[in-house]
C-alpha cells in the first residue's frame, strides 16, 4: 500500500504545473460543492426534508470517501 | 544542388534533473534543477539525390534529433537546413507530402482497424489520385509480401508484419526523401534481410534519397556506401564506409586452425595475438604485412584451415565512438565560435 | 479545400469504425451523460416541492424537467475532451506521427469527436425518449425559438471545441494537462448552467458567469429550446457574444498553434 502511495506521489510530482492545478481543482471542487449547496438553499428551505446542515454533512462525507478512492484505489488501478 | 543541405544545425534541450525518491520529488517542486543538453551541435552535411546515407552513433548521439529536425518535427536552436528546397520546420504541406519518416518504435497506423483501412486513410490524407494510389499499393503489397495480412487488425499483427505494413504506409505517397529511424529494430533476421532488400529496391527504382539510422551494422553495410558518424551531437566522420575502416582499422585478422597442438611457436612475432585456445589461434596483423605473415604461417606450421578477414565493422564503429573526435582521423573538431544560447524551455 | 473535405470524410468514417470496436464503452458513455442532469433535476424538483409556490428559481417542476432534459441533449452535443487527449498524445509520442502528416491534427480530433456523437446517438436517442416519459418536461418554445436554438447549439459546439483545443495546446509546454481539463470542465458545469439554471445563481456569481463564455455552451441554447428566453434584444446580444468568443478562440488557435509546434520537443522517442 505504501509503495502505491509513494509511486502515485512521484508520478503526480513529476508534472509540477499539472499538480498545482490539481490542488487548486480539488479545493475548487470543495468550494463548488458548498456553493452548490448555497445556490440550492438560497432558492428553497429544504430538499425532501433535508436541510442545509444535512447537505453540508453529506458533501463532507462524499468528499472524504471520494478523496480516499482517488488516493488509494484510482491511482493503484492506474499502476 | 544537393537534395538535403544542412549548415551548422544545433538543437539544445533543457531537461530537468533530480535524485530519486519522494523527498527529492518534493524538493524539486520548489527548486527544479535544469541541465542544457546539446543533442546536436553545429552539424553540417549535404546529401545528393538518390543517395542512401547511414547515420551512425551510440545511443543519445543526436541521430534521431537530427532526423526530427530535417522532417520538421523539431525546431532547431540554431543553424539552417533545406530539404527539397524547403525549410523543414516551416512544415509546409507541399514539403510534408514529399517526405516520410519511419520511426521503428512508433506506429502510424490505425491500431484497431484492418491494415487496408490505414492505407486508405493515408491515401486520403495525402490526396493521392486513385490510380496512383492503387498502382503504388499493388507494388508495395507485392514487394513486401503483405497480401495475406491486409484484412487483419493492426494490433493483432506480429512485430515483423507490423513493420512491413509501417514501411508500406510510409511509402504509399512515393516520398522523394525518406528518414528511416531504426527500421529493423526488434525484427527477426529473415525480416531484416527482406526489409533491407526492399529499401535498396525502392531506392533503385524511384531514386529516393534515404537517411537511415540503425544499430544493426548489417543494415548499414547492405545499404549504405556513405556513412556519417555522430557522437555527442558532433559529426565525427562523413565519408565512405571503406575509408573509415581503412583509417580506423588498417588490419587483417588471420584465423588459424592447427592440425596438432603447438606449444613452442612464437605467434607474437607475427602480430598481435587475439586468441589462443587449443588449436585455434587468431592474430591481428597490419594490412600490408598480411600476405607475408600468411606465407610464413603456411610454411612454419601444420595448418588445417586458415582464413584472412577484415575486422568486424562493429569493432571499427565502436572504436570511432570510443575515441570520440580524437578517435577518427579528419573528424570535425569544435570551433571556438560560441554556441547560440537559445535554450528550449 | 475539396481535398480537405474528402480527407475529413474518410477520417470520420475511420473514427466511426474505431468507435464501433468498443461498443460497451459507447453504452457507458451514453449513460454517463444522463446521470448528472437527472440527479440535479431530482434535487431541484424536491426543492421546488418543498416551496410553497411549487417553484424553484422561478421554474415549475415541468419547466425544471424541460431545462435539464435540454441540458442533457446540449451537453451531449457540445462535449469535447481534447484537454485530456492532447497530453496523452504528447507524452506517448503519438503527436509526432500526427505532425508528420500534411494535415492539422485538429481534423483527426474533430473527426473523433463527431464519431463519438454519431455512434452514441443510437443509444442515447432511445434513452432521451424514455426520460421524456419519466419526467414529463414542459416546453414553452415557439418554432422560431427552436430554429434559433439549433443555430445556438451548433455555435455552442464550435465554441466549446475551439476553446478546449486552444487550452489543450498548453500540453505542448507542460506535457500533462489533465488537471486543467478538470478545471475547465468544472467551470463549464458550474457557471455554464449545466448544474443549475443561471437564474438560480446569486447575483455576484451571475456577474462572474457573464464574464466567461461557458453559458454560451449550455445555458443559452437550453433557454432557447425550453422557450424561457424570449427577449429579442437579449437573444441578439447572446448570439453576438457567442460569435465573438468563437472568433477569439479561432484567432487564439492560429497564434498558439505556431508557438506550440515550435516548442514541441517530441518526447518519448
């Protein structure tokens, strides 16, 4: 596992510009998710009884799981 | 007027350099170390129409980089070149239609489709008239013996079959100038012979000018009378293959098979002893003294077999590479004029 | 010019043949294009049903359905992915083979793009019809809006393709461009109207969206097809802006292509 992580890091770091943009994109995804929640809830108070705090938690869980998949499974599959 | 004219052509690459490991990778994110590599350094040569020139050099010598500049793939850092009257890196369609570059390790065919489809696409891209396309195709199919594989998908072909098809695709538009970068790489001996024969035949029939790079000396000896030796971006030798051999290795190798064991004969007095194993002896002698040495061996020793050979061309070339500019008489030395400092990013 | 059309036709047929080798992939890509709009429709529908007036961002549920249905179609038609492919071609050395030919690599890429759309149409067409029966979109458009919508759709594709290709040229310098492709795609989704109708965005975000070309790749044609855009002055202004972005992209391509080829270092042998 640690070998996969190391090789993934080395592969990503080999392309500096792409890596910087990738970091920015990851942050942008998080901002976009939260902005998305903001857009929805500025037009309604609830979505099928889910309130804004529920949505924020859902977004957080999704980001953590997606990040884990990206770091571990997706890069390992690419190898 | 030469068909290919190259004047002080140079190409310098800026490459990154770092140690292995994660720590070094992280360090290089902040501070990256670069190195300038002069892949080609002020090379000059010309090639007349119909010539086949062997372009030889060790790995990283600058052969492929030179071919890529002449085919228009790379812009040079400095210098000039004209091929068929065109400046290659301007990449004019009229120029690209008259040249072809075959890169042994790269496929230019449609990987997922039958071979015939690749030919058809190539014909459309080069805007070949229908009858010319058909007659050229028929000729290539016969010469390369690829009729049985035309309906096979390219990805299912063996390496030898694919190389033959790559050659066919490269020649479909009847280019006047061919750049062949290791055309026989990875291919078995029978196929190498076939490909060499075909290239020679194509040159004779159509008068195409060919620059060929190869690590197989058999390619060079079979096809090229003239060779250009390049190392570290400099031309070390440009001339006839025989002249290089004469200049670098003016020797003959006498191989002796004795009839019985001889222990007390002074073989070193004949020349340099290369091998002494049981009844087999090999001696290197200067070319001029080979007949006299052979006569003496025949009269002094009980011989079962005796042959006199030229040193293998591989040894000659290796000597040229190993000696660098100093290893080759008359090699072009660097001048004191400064290299243009434009560095490719 | 005639030669170019003939050659392009042959390349297009070839790309279709290549696509048809991988039918499973075609089905998967077809399904992928449906998922995002359907999920967002479901969210907006739920949001509208939670509001007293039954509307979300001024749209009723059937109007929301119409909007996301059109986004589904528009998204399929305007899709372009050269920001991902270009880096791959350069890193693997395939770009060298393309550059040796007397034809811009752009034509092969365009042919591949159109081939994808033609091949997937066989699968997405029936899926779109099924979606109509599932979500009951309400279209308020008139024939002239549909006609203008078709023009806007073609221009939206031209704009997205040209811009994507220009951005993809950065790969000649950086070699890898996947993250930039993701950034571009993310922006086009969020402020292009593919996530939400732009009317749902807060004012400050709408100003930001108006400064960029993304809404002309999705929101503008979708609004015409659904009949929500009716003001002639607004429509004319949108067309002019769309055309200006296309011209800008084409000029940028001419400039950057020469520079890119000059910088090409033919990595990977």
